[in-house]
């Protein structure tokens, strides 16, 4: 399929990109890796009047530790996050998650900022951002992850707002992310993440609702001394996932419990 006609401009700074977005108006879209936006445009599910390409903005892909936090530039590709020694040292869970996103082509082009801004319920990084209380930084403000993922494909980003970085806490204790999928490069049917930090557990779930989910009931049960198997039974508390071609709601809830147990047990 061929996308509808659109204008195109390449920005060399965040300021220029914001100016271009303002000039083009509400129908313009940021173009990062293009691996979610272009397929939607080809299917004509998205018909932006203009694309503002941010791939030429120097430094927007920076990965660094600063002030005890891990700063990942919005334009950091999945492959860079996976290969980054800083990420491996400071938040190895994130490096593991990056290795699980799509296939090689997607990992070479797709960006963390794109996944976060797109807010697909099956996106992997949003789960990690939510469960670890990460911050989403834009050209205008800093938004806590818990206030960012409002609904499926819905965030508080304004039309002229660009995600510049995602700031994670440092956590290099036991961790695991497990994605259940039919083929290695598929999106998660359901995903579960476990991270030990600050003496407790953080548990997150992918694709069990319109937004990522933090499984606080599991965290609390673990805190009270429950075994992984007992605690994981709470992973489906309050969930109301919608069914799709790959899994019924009941099966997704079952997966949430099973994968949570495995993630905690395999966290090492
Ligand atoms: C076959 C396939 C399998 C995939 N599997 C997975 C998977 O398993 N897990 C997973 O998480 N993802 C998966 N993806 C998605 C992939 O990770 C995309 O790269 C990602 O969703 C979007 O990132 P992008 O850089 O390509 O963004 P783009 O496609 O360029 O943009 C996506 C949306 O975000 C907006 N946007 C992009 N960057 C910014 C920014 N900095 N500020 C504001 N808005 C911005 C765009 O305007 C657009 O609306 C898959 C994609 C495909 C095609």
C-alpha cells in the first residue's frame, strides 16, 4: 500500500523540530524509526499532513548515567540500548528488554522514544518505565510514567511536543523480562517483568490491558513473604484484558500469572 501524500522536513535540533511541528499544524507527526508510523501510513490508518524527521538531531540518541539516574535519549535505537555497557551495568533489565523487541531490522531502526510516544499496549519499554517509576522528558516538561500512558495509543503529548529522553532509576539487582509469543520476533501476547530494587520487588505486565500494568498486589504479597508461586496468583487481580486473535481474556490472565511466577523465579 502507498501512503497518502504528505510534506516532509528534516530537523537538526529539537527547537527546529518543534517550530516545524507548529508551522505544519496539528496533523503533522514526528518521524523517528518509522517502524510503527510508516506501516500505519501505508495502511492509511494514519494520514499525517507532514512528517518532521528527527533522525538528524545530534545527541538525541545519547545514553548516559547522570545524577544517579540512567538517561536514554529518545532516538536511542533498540540495538544501541541492548549493546550499551552503561545500560548493562546500570539497568540490565532494559538491555534484555531491548533484545526482545521485534527482529533485527526493527531493532536497528526503532527507537525507545517512538515506542513510548506510540503507547501501543504491546510495547515493551512502557512496562519497564511504569514499574520503575521512570520519567518521560519532553521539550516542555517531565511526565511521570504513571501519568503518561493514559490509554491505548494515548498519551498527554501535545501536537508540538517531542519526547527527548526517558530517565530510569539505576537498578542492577535480580531481574527478568519474559515475553510469551508465537514467533521469536512477534509482539508479546503477554509479557511479565520482575526487578528487585530498594529491598523490594517491582512487577510489570505487558499487553494485559490498554496500558502497561504495575502488579502492585504481587509486589505486596512478596513483601509480606509470599513465595513466588503464591504471590504470582495476584498478577491477574483487577485485570480486564480484551481478547484478540492470539489469546482470549482468560488465557491472557492465565499467562499473566504463569509468566509473573517465572519472571520472579528466574530473576536470579
Ligand atoms: C513487525 C514489527 C514488530 C514489532 N515488535 C515490537 C515488539 O515486540 N515490542 C515493541 O516494543 N515494539 C515492537 N515494534 C515496534 C517498534 O519497536 C517501533 O520501532 C516502535 O513502536 C516505534 O518506534 P519508532 O522509532 O519506529 O517510531 P515511529 O514509527 O517513527 O513513530 C511512532 C509514533 O511515535 C511518534 N514519535 C516517535 N518519536 C517521537 C518522539 N521522540 N517524540 C514524540 N513523538 C514521537 C511518531 O509521531 C508516531 O506517532 C514492532 C514493529 C514492527 C513493525
